[in-house]
C-alpha cells in the first residue's frame, strides 16, 4: 500500500470514521440504479442543487471524471438511531459525517501534495444553506461544491464489499459513505 494512502486511512479513522480503506479506481463498478434514485428524487434534491442531477451532468460525464483517477480513500461513519424511523437522527448523522468529510478533505488539500482531488460525499452538496441553483445563479463556491457518490452511479454496496466494509451496520443505525479520489 502507498504510504500516503495508509496515512489517509489512519487520518479518516482519527477524525471519526468507523471504517476506511484505499481503493483502486479501476475496480469501481457503476450501476445506473444509484443514479436513478437521484432522478426519482429519493432525497428531495433533484433539480434543486448544482451538484445533483440534472445540473451536475450526465452519469457518463461523471463516470469519465471518476475514471481519470487511479486511487482513492473510501470511508464510512456509523450512527446509532433511536429507531428505524428516526429521521432527525438520520439527518444529524449525515450532518456529522459531512463535517468529518469536509475536515478530512481540507486536511488533504493542505497537507498532502496531490495534483488532483475529487471529493464525493453522501447525498447532495450542503455547503451553502440555500443552493444558488434555486435562484438561477451560478454556484457561489465551486471550489467547495461536491457531488455525491450516488450521482456518479458508483455501486456503493459493491465498493464497500470489495474493501471489507459492511454496508449494513446493524439495526437502528445509519451508515454514511464518502469517497475522495486522489492523483499523486
């Protein structure tokens, strides 16, 4: 394993990730069903966010960008819920995951000498309180905007399984996943 990638997995875990692994981008499987969930507006952000479909681009365009990288860091956080209907707990877990994701991404930008980084988070971009897309304006913070793993059509289940990361972490939990692709 690349020593820098090993440092990244340790960094992710030190920030609160339950699981972290390095991945070979060539092994990523794509499944349009994940993107279809976006288009069916499962999370409520379809056509409401610059980093969500259709504004983020076609699945073919995003896949092409992903495949320009060779390796990446996959990490998962796990949060306990009061019940399987604990919507507030799910939102809190996703927010905490995004905080960890942003802290990790910031450390990567400041500490490691990568030519390129492509951060993919869970769900829609939430950097702004209200996406400029809703006001027919350009993205206010394009350097901070990130699209989701799902919008890319990445088969998250297969990717986690290939790394030995459990997709389901038990009853009444929410597991959030992010992927940061790096080019040394």
